[in-house]
């Protein structure tokens, strides 16, 4: 019974607890040298607005976690199952402990020691001005690829599970109602929340009652429309109320899943290990190393977290020693979410796939070949997660299985939809920011790019266009790659900070230097592989799309080398 | 009756103003010079005994100083911590030269005297005066937008009482009222001579005023050699050269026409 | 100080969660308001208006917002992105 849900969940928790108290504490003690007698920016720069010490570290932990957790830590692991659940779990756990959580914690701490400035700002200061710009370009790539990847994933689940889009639609209406209640009518928050949560349950119910059946591409067009409309609305209408309700879904879903898998005690039925080169990306034999970080990004390591950590969280930390719980521990919680995904698919995937008529279990090899095509029929990564999650939860809590399937899908879709909304808001800003150098030289071009609608439509249409062929297996890794590159900048910056400003003992620098270089090398090779092996196969699906991907990935690789050059120069200075 | 006398410098605006004041003269009549280079006193100094109206020639410099002093005092009363950081005393000296201050002081003076039963305004040089009227419009728009933004912020933060909003509201109300008064009760009388520049400028002022919806019933042609109508739809009064410095003669000329206008 | 109960922590968390983005937006509006009225104080070529002066005695909070504009100017990108969650 080594591989049962209960055991794996417990092992996961033990690993997290153990490394938090050993490795995490060592980072805190020897690298960051957290000291509560250093006043944090929240106290030193107190302004009652941005810089405010959090009432309680657990509250801040909750905010940080709610901000870093989204749809990606669920989608990635569901895809990575094609390699087998053991490799997936190992990367989630060890990537988390030695790379991802280190990244989050150090970005947070570096920001905390730099007056709450963002990691991008610190990178500009410690490495070179160019690094700050590279950061912005990566973010633009990332934003476009987020739109592409999330739209493809959403289109797939909406198409295959018609109850999900209608539940999402009802949930949007729910959010609109709650938003009006809280922010316009100023109705008591507790009451509004209860109404919101009841309506949330009703959305799931109504979704099941009135499914909407539309083809994939129609859903993409709806998503494009949604992105453009949602991102120009004031935040109180949809973004804020849904984000608020999402926090309930997240904690509730995590709690429900954790308990269910702990007590359901099922054997893992999917293969523990299939092949080192399972055909994960675009049907090509994809070597686990270096490709795994492209698939499981968030959940193990995500570059976005450095932004959340350094942009807002660092300004609210009360004591330096709180940062470990929030940065390091917050990442572990996200890893735990990914663990739940892997364990629930591993234990119930067999039953779900068989019930759906996919008999792909003859041997590990067959499974590795047929897993991804099979889950496509269930609604992609979200579909397989939702169905297996529902199996686990309905068994332990005796809830309706159909209801839980829609709830779990809604969970992921709600996060993905919120992301699409915010992505476009940010993209508007990034595009016009990047167009800035054109201002004097090519004024017409600049005014085109800085136009609100153009700046907003570029990433939205590019993203939707990339998703048009329906190949999330191709786009997802590109999104992962951009994300990991961002993490790489943050880790290299953290290394410089530790090395040059903290001046810790040389051996402790390796805590950061090794993961930073490991990540850089891994992702560079992975992107090269992706460029040479994966993309050419994409030409048959769409030439223009393939060309765009080539431009993106090649661009990222070039920037990547500039980055390591700047890093080396800064280290030697 | 509220009258503004507009026209190029040197065409005899001030004399026409005095003439108008003579027509309207009563206990409640006032002649206000908005032209920083005051010259009403010079014109009337030989006729003072016979005048039955009040002349106001505001000292803008002094007014500005008083205004700024009041402001500083108020700030001190409100114990404005940041003042010291900012060295605001020095800053206030700079304000005097800040763009728009002069226009604002003019507008304040119009606002102050416009509610008299009879008031005649001698206006400053055309460019400046048009700017003042423009300032009125743009200020109203600007304050409306600011008020909206402020109200939204206060509503979000659940704040009921806000001194800043009160000030904006009060100012906005005053300005809207002023604008209404100017549009509904005031008339603008033009003064010109027959030379090209002066006529051109008159045309420009009248065009501007009409576009803004102000009433422009009358044009006084000073030092007129011929009785030629320059602007369609506007009554003309022709003052021969030998009368151009005599407010009594001019007032006689204008009197009958203006009476008609008032009756209308 | 007594240790806050679990339920209190939850209450605070969800309350703050309900207003996080909304409050940031409000703050941006406040900055904008301060900027429009008092932008000249921090070196922007905006004309000083009678309204700026009239309201100045009551504008302590607004001027604080003005300082926030200066403070965050060199790191707008980071602090903007940090307020949203993307993945």
C-alpha cells in the first residue's frame, strides 16, 4: 500500500513539514539571516496605505497564497501524468523545496530588504538596467502565452463539459450581484457573502440543468469578447467580487480534496512511471528532464510569484521571520494543491478513463502514448482533474458526483477567467510601456501602440489566435517556458543579492546559486528542444501560429543569453 | 442692467463706460474697471460733482496679497504639517506669477460686483478678457469632473463630510451662477474706431461672445467719419470725432438706443 | 496581546480579500485627484489654480497621496503587477 492516496498525501505533508523546518529554517538563518530587530518596510515606511503591517501573519499568508494559486498548478500536473505520477510528484515536491519555494522566499526577502521594491526593480539595480527591460519583455510574452494557454484549456473544457460554461456564466452573474451588493449598495459583507455563496452553489446546479453546447472555436470567440469587455470594466463590477468568491472556492476546494484523499484510501492505479521520454509535447518523445518545468510550472516553481511577493506582500510583513511562512510556506501550500491533483488523477484516473471508454491501460507504454489524447475527450487537464476529484470527494462526503465535477471545473475556470481579465489589463500597460522608446523616433507607431484598444487587442487576439488550433499540448509548454524564464531572472537576482549585498559565507550562496543555474540550464535546453523538435510539428496545424511561437521562443532564448551574460558580469564586478 | 464694454485698447472704451454709467446712474450704480491700467478716474476728474455713481478700480496686486495672506493664515489655523516641509511661504510668492492668477482675480471681481442692480464693467485688453471668459467655462467643466472623482472616492471610503468637496461644490455653484447671470442678464457693448485693426478685433470679440451665447446688442463706432454698418444684426451708434472724449455727449447718443434694448 | 482566534483570522482575511483590488483602485483615484489639484507641488507643469489654493488647508491627506506618486514612480511596473494574480 505504498502508493495509496492516504500514504502519498501524508508523505507529501511530511516532506513539506520536514523541509520547512530544516531547509527552510536554514535558508532563513544562514542565507537571509532574518532578524526581527530589523524593522520591516511595513514599519519603517508605514503610510497606512501600501505599507501596513499585516494584522496577523496568517492573514497575509492567506492573501499571498490566494494571489499565487490559480488554474496553472492544477493544469500542469494533470498533463505531466503522462510521464507517470512518481516523476510528477518528485518534481512537485523537490522542485518546490529546492527551487520554487526558495525562489518565492528569496524574492520576498530581497524585496523586504529593498523597501518593498519589486524584484524587477532590484534586478535592474543589481544586474543591469537592461535586465529590468528584459523582465518586461518576458512578461509581455508570458501574458500573450497565458491568454493562449488558458483560452485553449478553457475552450476545451467548455466544449466537452457543456455544464461548465453555463455554470461559469451563472457564476459571473453571481459575482455581478455580489459586487453590486457590496460596493454599490453597501450591504453588510457577511450577508452579501452568504448570498454570494448560495448563488455559487446555485450556479453549479443551474449549470447542470442548462448546459450550453457550442464548438471549441465559438467558445474562443466568446472568450475574446469576454477578455476585451471584462478588462475595460471598473474592478468592482466583476474582477473584485469574483476574485473574492474565488478565495472561498480555493480554500474550500483544497480542504475538501485534502480530507477526501486522506480518508478515501485508494490505491494509485495509473502507472507510477511510464517512460523517460513520454510523448507529452505535441506527440514528440519528450524527455522528462529538461522538459518537466515547462509542464509543471506553478505548483513547483513560478516566476509570477516573485512579482506578487515583491509587489505587495513584502510591504505588509510585520516581522522578518514571518517571511518564511509566507514565502516558503505559501509555495508549499501551492505544491500541496498540485499534490492533490496528481494523487486524485492517479487514484481515480483509471476508473474515469475506463468509464469514458478509453481503455489505455494495457501497459505503461500504451498509457504514455494515449493518455493525453484520451483526456482531450474529457475536456483536457481540467476535465480529468474535475472528474477524478469528484470521485474522491463524493466517496468521502457523499455529495453528488455530477455536482462536484462541475464545482471543480468551475473552480479552475473561475481562476482562469479572472486571469484572462487581469492579463489584459496588465498587457495594456506593458505594451504601451514597451512602446515608450518609439515615442520620439516613430511617433505615429507609438500612438498606435499606446492606444488603449490596440494595446489591449494585441495580446488578446494573438493569444486567442495561437489557441485557435486547439493545441494546448503545444502552447502550454511555451507558457511554462516564459514563466520559468521569469523565475530564472528572479533567482539570478536573488543570487546576486545574497552574494553581493548580504555577503554570506560562500557555501551558503550555493543554496541559491545552484537552483538558479540549474533552472537556467534546464529551461534553456528545454526551450531549445522545444524550438527544434516541438514547433516544426506545429506547422501542419497553422503556419502563422508556428511562426509566432518561433519568434517568441527564439526571442526568449536570445534574452536568456543576454541575461546570463549580465549576471556573470555583475557577479565578477 | 449689467453691461460689459469690450473693444481694442485706445478706442475710447473707458469714456463709453462713463457714458453708460451716466445713463444708468442711481444710488445702486457702479462702474468697475477691470483694466489693470485704470484710467476712469482721469476721465471723470473734471466732472466729479455731477456723477451719481460709484467707481471701483480694484488694486489687483493688493487683492492678491490679501488673498494669499488669508490663505496662509487659514493653513496655519488648520495646522498644516506639510507646510514646513514645503517651505510654502516661498512657494506663495511664486503663485503670484503662476499662469491664470491674473485671470482668476478678474473673474473674482466680476463675481463680486455682478449682483449690483446696475453695473458697468470696463474690460481689460481683449486677449486677456476672452481668456477670463474662457476660464469661466473651463473651470466649470474642470470642477464638475473633479467633483465627480471626489464624490466617488468619498463614497467608496464611506466618508460623509469633506471640506474639500464642500469647497469645490461651493465654487462650482458660484461659477455656474455667474455664468448664468452673464448669459441671461448681462449685455456686451462693443466699442471700435473705423481703422482696420480695431474693426478686426471687434469682429473677433463679437464672434467669440455670440458663440458662447452672450448677448451683444450694440456697437459704438467712435470717431466715425461715415455711418457704415460693420456687423449684421447689431445696432450701431456713431460718435463723431469732436465728441469722442465727452461722456455726456456719448451718453445722449446711446441713451435712446439702449432704452429700446432694455425694454426688449 | 492575546492570540487571535482562528475565526477572527478568517474574518479579517475574507474582509480584506473582499476589498483588496477595489481599495487599490480607490487609492489610484485618490492619487489622481491629488495630482490634478496639486500636481504642481511635485514638479508637474500644471497651473496653480484657485481651487488648489482654496482646498490646500484641508489637503493633508491628499498631499500624502501625492508623495506616494513620487515614491512609486520608479517601480510602477512591479507594484502594479503585484496587485493581480496571473497564474
